[in-house]
C-alpha cells in the first residue's frame, strides 16, 4: 500500500488506511511532540490523538500536498497546547538557581572514545536549554531544524506570518545561547 492509497481508504471511511500512516509517521511524530513537550507519555498521547484527528478530518487534507508536513504540523500545534497545559516553561532565573542536566533521551549511550562522551554531554546541555524555551519557540525550532522545513514552509505549516516565525527562531537561538552559556559555566 502507498501513502496515497492509505489516504484514499481513509477518505472512503476505511480505517485500515490509518495503519500505513501510523507505521510511516509515528516515530517521527512522537519525537517531534517530545521536542516540544519534554514528556514521553504526553508526546505519545498527543500523537495518538493526532492520528485520530487526522482520520476524522482527512476530508480537509488537500491530496495535492504531502501528508507528512500536514500531519506533523498538527502534531506540533497539539504539542504546544499540551505543553502550555503542563506549564513546562521555566524562566531564565529559575534555570540559574536550579540547573537541570536532563536530556537522557538525547544521550548517545554507546560506549566509545572521548569524543562520543563530549558529544553526549553537549547533547544534554542542548536538551536542557531547549526545555526552557516557550512551547511556541520549541515548535518553531522543531519544524525548522528537526522536520527540516524552510522558514517559509514553517510559517505556512504553522499558519503564522513569516516574520513571526523568523522572530521566534531568532529569539529561540538567542535564548539558547544564553542558556547554553549558563549550563556550561555550572
């Protein structure tokens, strides 16, 4: 079965098309949601709900476009909402008072030379810094750098003006520089 065939099955009300889409997008969707929520179980819940929503709203999907960006953008929107509900945003002051190493999900646990150890340490620092961004900034970062969308595509998929996406990415990079410098000095 191809993606197009799966989508056509869904359009006809045949839920069997959803299995193909789940296999094709579940891992990437959970990772995307996790980048925003920083909570594996919440990310999995967001993705499960997003698949059900995709099934219910497949009539709104434009079959001339790629399914992946449409679906993953929906996941990012829902992850932002879930992160807001969970209150995951932490201030810079709180970070300075209580630094959190976090980030075990990004650690490279394979034993290896010193370079792998340094890389894993840096990944922990980046993860801890990402955790402190606002959910909207994390969503923009995930769309741009994890999903590989251009700024214009990110703006289109998140239904935001290009200037807003550019500002969120700029603010996120600026805040990440500050956060990473705080983490490396502790």
